[in-house]
């Protein structure tokens, strides 16, 4: 864990709308704000590690479009995520690139009816949605695979924290179920 923190000390995610700080500082500030607000230890831990999936910036090759340097494009890292299989909202970070996403050309993904949005039934719930791959999903899957003891709410904080269309702009509300 400490090695990952060290690696993120100099990484600044240019697509993260929440911070222009190096990720280590951002993660420490997040954890401290949660601690100061009196939240439980598991939540402080989630704040501390919430962006640790950005460690992915170290891996890759020029051929796969991710060369292991913070100052180059990072296809799987972005500071934003969205639900795939349905229209991409204009409330994502960098919406001007939505038209470049090949999903925009799949008519089933763009269809909205009384009962469905794209490939999803209305009210199907977060657990049934698929999200664009990024640092959140990577860390969530890593924690699940390693049988973390972080509670379900904490895992949701990690997995969905960069879904700005959902938690800042009220997108996807028709897809949610009670408890989401």
C-alpha cells in the first residue's frame, strides 16, 4: 500500500474535476475530511484509498495506448465514469468526446421506451448496471477479489465515486432501485 501511495505522490489526473493536486495529497485530504466529520474508520479508509486504482498509470505500452507515464493519455484511468449500454449523458466530464465513443452508433444503446433505457430495464438497480472501465472499477474489483472486509457501503463509495452524472446531476435515476 505504501508503495502505491509513493507512486501516486506525483500523479495529477487531468480529467479529475475534484482536484488539481497530486493524488496522494487528494487522498490524504479526503480521508482527513471524513475523519474530522466523525465518520467511522472504514469510511476514512475508503477516503484514503478511493483513488488508488489510478496506480494503473504505471502499466502499459505504446501499443495499447497507455505507456506508464502520467503525462500521456490514459485510456483506462479517467476521473469520470458512466453507465455503458445506454445514452451517455452530456453531464460527463469532457462531453465533447461522447460522439467519438462507438457506443453512440449502436441504436439499442440509444433507445428509451416506457420500460427500458438502452439495454436496461427501468428500476433494475445499480448492481445490474455496467460502468465504463476506469480506476474506480479496477480498485473495486481488486478489493472484492482479495476478500476485503470493507462494508458494502464503502465498496459502493469506491466504485461509484467518479460517476458524476449519477451523484451530481441526477442522471440514471430511472434505473435505480430503492436503497441505491
